[in-house]
C-alpha cells in the first residue's frame, strides 16, 4: 500500500516542541504571578501591623500629652506657682552646677578636626532644662564643619548637633590669619554623669 504525503500543502508541525516551549513559559509566568501576589499580600499585612503600631504609639503619646497638660494646669494655679517657680529654679541650678567649662573644652578637643577651632561659645539652658551650646567655629572649608558635626553626634556628650549657618569671609578682609569660613553650630551638651549613665564615656 502506498501513501503519498504532500508536505507543500500540509507542512510538518512539531507539536511536542511547541507545547514544551509554551508550557514552560506559562509555568514561569504562573510562578512569577504567584510570587508577586505573595509579596503584595505580605507587604499589605506588614503595613497593617505598622499602621496599628503607629496608632498605638500615637495613643500613648496623646495620653502623655494630656497628662502633661493637666500637670502644667495644676502647677499654673495661683496656689502652686511658688512650688512651680522653686522647682524650675532648682532644676536650673542643678543643670548649671553640673556644667563644667573644663570638661566641655576637653570633650570638644576630642571631636574637633584639624584646622578647625572655636571662635566663641555660649552655653544656656533650653526650655527642657537641657544645656544648649551655641558656638562659632572657624576653618578653611565646609567639610571640616560637617566632620565636626559627625564626630559630635558620635560622642555621648553631644546630641542634636546641627550647623545653623555659615559665613564666608572675603580674602581681602581681615588679612592673614582670618578664617575663610565661620560656622554657627548648635548642640545639646550632656553632663558627665548623665552620659556615663547612658552607656559609658566616649
């Protein structure tokens, strides 16, 4: 028996190879879709937990704020003003007594970069009875001041350190020895006992 096959009208098709390629592609696409869905669901669950934690923290902060407001209202009553003023005075006195110029300059010397020096320094008490230091330092470039801020933040003696402003001096002004740039820096200074209690001296 003779069978004639005309390949010109019925071309040969490799169905097995076709379905292998497409099956593999569809399988990979399906796995990718499942993976993306898993990531999306996981992030949604995590975001829900984070929103709940934020809401809980805000509720706690709100409670503390309400308690502080109530306490301040009690202290501001006429019969309690003497106690309030005496408390503030004693807190300021303790803070000033804990402040040591010698210790401050020793702590600054540890973090002061080369070619940068203190021009002026002014300690004061903030509203929260923290020792706030405002100082002017002089140097040759901005990198020195940024290096100082990084070192102060890395020390246990200083926190919330920031450059408030900088002033570039004209080369023709002041003559030899004048700083090319001066920086106004603000920081909170932590006395020795508090810093050691927080985790040791650096």
